[in-house]
């Protein structure tokens, strides 16, 4: 999906990280963090503590959906931690654009950005909302693209021929290695952002399917906001139109969340740790 605010392309960040030789612990712009199951959220000073904690709790609920304090899918957490998966939070898009991604440590090879301005702790999927809570999207991107895609590459791998790619090709009305000028009339996933390549399209498709299945996309007015990109915004529409993706995300082997995060995580206390720029950062929950 196109975020409600224009974003810094994830691919740009990842390309820069892959080429980075910097090994300093934390770029100086980040002043605080939370850590959940070994996955880190770094935030700048312009990110409020409330929204940083919200992001941490959403992350925790995605990884520990039954909130028993134990990650539901160890294989996914293992893939994330092996890549030092990190969510980087900025106040706004302009702050993110002024950040030099080459300053990220070279061992951080899975990264996703999120803005304070698009994070909505007051989001209610059963009510009218002023804007969608982008933490539900961006954090899920980090988990699926770097966790699930590597834990089960034949199923969630972001390349042609995997189970999720085949489901997406059906949803887009065909296999399109590049964004087409016009999708077929029968397509229900129609993402026209030409900066989003085939791999990126899979990430977006899986986000739409999972969150629609969890009830995040069917609050009043939401369909009108997203219909140009995604038409199956309810669980019922998924069941009647895209059983292929439902068979994947409802397969108990993968333990994909069945409850939408509401940022009231009960597994353990998530705390903010101030980053010591003179050396290292602190630990987390």
C-alpha cells in the first residue's frame, strides 16, 4: 500500500546498509530505544515516548500474539535477530530524508522506517479514525519480509514462484515483473507505485491480506481510502475472492497472528532505554 504519507523507500535504506562499513553501535540521531525479542526500535528525540512504546507493543503483539511472554514462532525471531532487524523511527518524513542511512551499523541488514506523525495509538478498527495506524503496516513489513520470507522461503519468499508470489500474481491478474500501466479489470490488488518492485509488491500484498483478515481495514471510510490499491478490505471479501492467500496465512504451521495488535501487550513490560552515544545502548525487554 502507499502509506498515507509519502515514505523514504525501504529499498534505499537496505541498499545503503548492505554497502555500509560503519560499525559504530548507534547513529547519533537516535537517542532512545526499546528491544523486543531481540528486535530493536531506535527513535530520534522528536519521537514521543508514547509512540515509541506503542511501536514496541505492536511489535511484541505481532511476535507474541497470545501474549504469554514467549515468541510464537522461534524460527521467525531467529531470522530477524540474525539480521539485527531494526525499526528506525523518525518524527516526520523530512527528518527521515535528512538521515544518512550509511551511518547504520553494517550488521543491521534488516531495517524498516516508521514516522511519529503516522503512528496512531488511538487507532480503533471498530470506529471512525482520523488516520490509519501505520505501525500496523511498517512493523509487519519488517516481520514478513525478513522473518517469514527467510524462515519459509518456498512459501513466503519474495520472488516469483513461491506460494505467496503465486497468490499475488492471481490477485494482480497476472505475473508482472514490473508495475503495468494498467491492471486487468479482474485484479483486486492494484498497486501502481513504480518504485515498488516485484519483491516489494509481495510485501505489500501480504500486509493487506493479513491485516484485512484481522479486521484492521474495514472501519468506516477505509474502503474509499484504499480501493485504488486493495479491494478486499474485509475478512468476508477475502473468503469469497482470495481463498489462496487465506489458505497460506491461516495455516497453523506458520502461526501468523490471529488477533490484531492493540498495543496493550501483557507478556512483559516494555521499557524505553536511553541510548548512550558515548559507547553502547542499553538492553530491552
